[in-house]
C-alpha cells in the first residue's frame, strides 16, 4: 500500500478559482530526484565543481579567442621578376621551359652573338690605335720640354751676342768716322801744300821733284779720304746689321719664351690622346658587355612562368620574354579590418594556415600598409559625393615567413591562406 501511495501524489486543488493556478501532479521520477538531491551529500558539491569548470573553461576560451586576430582575406605574394634582353637579336636557343626551376645565373635564352663579336673586334682595334697614339703623344711631352728649354737658352745667348755685336760695330763706326776726319784733315793740308808747291815750282823756287812728291801726297790723302769714308760707311752698315741681328735674336727669344705654353699644349695633346684612348676602352667594354648580354640569365632563383619567346624570334631590348617567380622571397598580404588593428603591432608572431596543403607556417608581422585597400585601388572612393554609408575598411598587412619555413618551395604566390596574429 505504501508503494501505491508513493506512485502518484495529487495536491489538493483549491475550491475557489481565485486561489491561483492549479499545480500539476508530481511524477514518480520527480519525487525520486527530489529525494535523491535531499539525501545525497555530494550532489551540491558536484554542482559547484561543474559550475567552476564551466567558469574556468569559459575564461580560458575567452582568453584564447581574445589573444589573436585572424582573417581569411589573405594570400601569398612574391616577386614576379620580368626577364627581358638588354640587346636586340635573333634567338638561337631556348634553354628553359615553363614551370622549370632555375638557379640564379642560369642561362635562359641565347641570342645570336656574331654581330656583337664583330663589334668587339672593331672596338679592340680602335682602342689599340688610340692607345698607341696616346703613348706617342706622351713621349713628345719631355722632348718638347727639353727642346724648348734649349731654344730659350740659345735665344738668350743670341740676344746677348747681338747686343755685343752692336756695341763693337758702333765702336768700329766711331773709329771709322775718326779716321775719316783725320784723312780729310790730311787731305786738306796736302791740297793746300800742293797749291803752294805749284806756285813755288812755277817760280822755280823748288825742284820739280818736290812738286811731284807734293802732288803724290795730295792724291794719296784724297784716296785716304775716300777709303776712310768707305770704311765709315761700312762700319755704319755693320751697326745696322748688328741691330737687325739683335731684333732677330729678340724675336727668337720671344718665341722661345713661349716654351711653357708649348709644353702645356703638348701635354694637353697627350691628355687628349689619353682621353681618346679611354673613350675607345669604354667602347670596347660596352661592346664586350653587349656580347655578354647575348646570353640572358636568371637574376634570381625561382620558377619560370609566362614564357612567350620562341626559337627563331627576333627580340628587342626590353621586350619581356618570361617571368621568374622567386620562391625564396615570398610573404603574405593579409587584409585585416581596421577594427582589428587596435592591438596589432609590428613583430608579433603569426600562424599562417595554407589552404593548399592544410599546413601551418610560422611568421611575424613585418609592416602595415600606409593606406587602406580602397584608397590604393584603381578607383578610390569619394566619400564627399553622394550618400555616405560607413563601411569597415581593410588595411593590408605584410607578414613574412620565419627563416626555414619556405625552404621546401611548395608555396606559390596567389595561394589563399588564413592569417592568425597573436596579439597576446
């Protein structure tokens, strides 16, 4: 009877409707749970422990989700190195294919080098000729210096000699004038004596022999005058000649006085010849470089892609032939919302989840862009026109991989990733 009584218990319903809602009858399961909860002493402890576990778990979950900022608007970026020739020519050989990995410095394309080899030979011949001319001009510098110095010394000596000759000629001229004056005086006396002797011989006061002697003396003195006059004239002419020689010597001295200028001019010609040789050397170097440029090499290590050149094609300098993707220098560009940047700083660690292989890579924040992606787009927004609707902007963030993370070369620019920046 007791078990039957415990099975279902109905509470007494109030007779008056205003007494409130009528409680539902308690089931046997509810009654057992109430008795268990009242009788078991560990139940409340279990409830407390469960509550504490929930609180601690919630706290740590909150700490975990608040310790990072993540976005799936991210992709791998890298350098797309454009390969173009530095010289024009005919493509003889193509040494790589698309998607082929090449090391830095590996030959990619071979351009016909015959024309450039001819240019090298011509430039080398011009350089040899210019170098020989420069050496000859350089030898002329000391020769000119010594020659002009000797000319200057000789000209100075000639001037001194000419001046001494003028002095000597003037002395001879003075002596000739004196001799002329003496001869003229003697001639006057002899002519006077001849007149007197003529009168005496006519009177026969002297002998004819004395008169003849007086005539001879007068004639001799007259001849002496002519000789003295000629000597004086010759001495005067020697003076004039000596003065002319002095003028010539002074002119030679002035010419020799330009020795420094002549040496400078010779040295300038030597320098010009040397400069011309240097110019020819530069042309030779350029020709050799052009010959070297006929082999197009990879500037970096990476994978060849976008090849457009074929054998037999005529290419121009600067024409893009292919691209090389440098897989050793890749990074992640993650576009975070501007509201996520509050606690993000350069240098914070980043976990990079790659969609392609499902692997996680380690990295760190390298920099934050100077403007939002909208401002850097082709058509930036004009918020001052039309109706304005506030939109949360995204700021590009550059994330670099830690050393050794990309050594397997499995990541490619353009792959989608999920970046998780640990801010705490």
